């Protein structure tokens, strides 16, 4: 009598050793930039700012990394969830201005947490509707996915303009997140340190879920062999809907953080960062969590160093970075199988 088929566990997957060379790239870039900056305190300020910017970019990119890398869905409407997160966060902070301006760290933390939670929840709900109406009908067809999701982005942007207006809006940081700490002559902004902490937590959470849990194993198994997983009794469609919703929620979280980072933005905030997001996930390797993080840190550091040393080529620096990485590793820093 044959044994019943059981689902594999995470211990059944052979572990590949991590390639540490890409991990060292941000450090190598920081060291190479030191002679160009000259002043060590200015270099430290730029480095912390670049790492914080990279962490925020990772948060807005990680959702698309999940959807594109794990589901093979070209979601050009990812920026819609970022914009929603930013505006919903604004909608929470505006009526709670007394909490925002209070000198109490507890009140500041509470209103900041409320803004993050609201952005995540609204983006997740809209992501579910987005998936049911725009993604499922064109699943497996990349050209139609591009057209449908781009149309969805335009619709969400116009709805945002209808609700909040087309003019530039402003975000005020909670009082305790304003200002900087001084390390010698280097100024380290408080909000950037918070962004580093939240981004690190998001990265560790994604890494643990995808590599150490049964649900992460099922997601990866569904990507590699959907028919096999369905034959074992699992509903991959429900699984992938969950992945898409989580991707939208991460974009909403990143949208709140990005809005606070910019402090002034319009309804096109999501569309404006879409190109940067694709650069990051292409550098990282289309589906690699670690690669996405490293790519985001490289983009953040490069933007800050080049913006200081050679402002005229700052806008081109990210494209040049992507070209150099792809010339070195055409598949990106980590292949999909290495995630």
C-alpha cells in the first residue's frame, strides 16, 4: 500500500550557501565614495541618509518584488498603492494635528502608528479589489497585465485627485521625529533612523516567512509547479491572492514612509517612483528578497553620493548603476532560485 502524499516542510529544501559578494557591495560603494566626499563627517551624514533612503525604497519595492518575482505578474499599477498609502496617512495625520505637534513621544508614536496601519489596511483592501477585477482576468498574459494595471494606476490617481485635489499636499512629521542627532559634526536625522529600523523589520519578516515557514514553502512551490501543489489539495489561487494583497499592503506602508520622507507630493507620487522600483528589483534579481534590499541600498547610497559630488549626473546615476550591475551579472545580484 502506497504512502499518502504529504506536503513538504521547510527542512526538506536543500539550502544553498549565500553569495556574500553582493552583500558587500553597499560597503564597497561607501568606501569608494569617501575620497570623493572628502570630509568624514559629511560622508557619515550622506551614508546614513543613503541607507535610510534605501530602506524606504526597499519598503515600496518589496511588494512588487513579491508580486513580480513570485506570481510572475507585471503590475505597472504598483504605484497606485504607494499613492494611496501616502494620502491615507495624510488623512490620518491632518485631523490629529494636536497629536502630531505634541511634545509627548507617546502621542507622536501613536499617531505615526495609526497612519502606518491605515495606509497598510486601505492599500490591502484596494489591492484585493485590484486583483479580482484587473489581475485574475489576465493572469499569465504579460501584455494584457501591463495594459490593465497601467489603466488601474491612472484610475486610482484620478480618484485621489477627485478626493484630495490635484495640488501639492504637505506631510508634517510628528514632533519627536523632527530634527537630528549630532555625531561629532555629522547630523543624523531622527526620521531616517526610524526608517532604518522599520525597513530592517520588514526585510527580516519577509525573509523569515519566505524561507522558514510552511506558507513560504507553499508559495515557492506554487511558483515552481502549480499543478503539483493543486494536486496535493491546495488552492493556489487563494494563495496568490494573499500574496498580491500582502504586496499591496507593503506598498501602502512604503507609501506612508515615502510621503513622510518627501513631505510634499502630488497624486502622481506612485507613478514617479515606479521606474526606480523596477530598477531596484532588476538589480536585485526579480524575486530575491535579499537582492531587492541590496539593490535599494545601492540606489539610496549612489543617489546621495552622486547628488553631493556631481549633481548634474544625479538623475542618470541609478540607470548607470543598473547597467553596471547587469553587465557584471545579467540575471541580477541573485537569481530567483537563490531567494
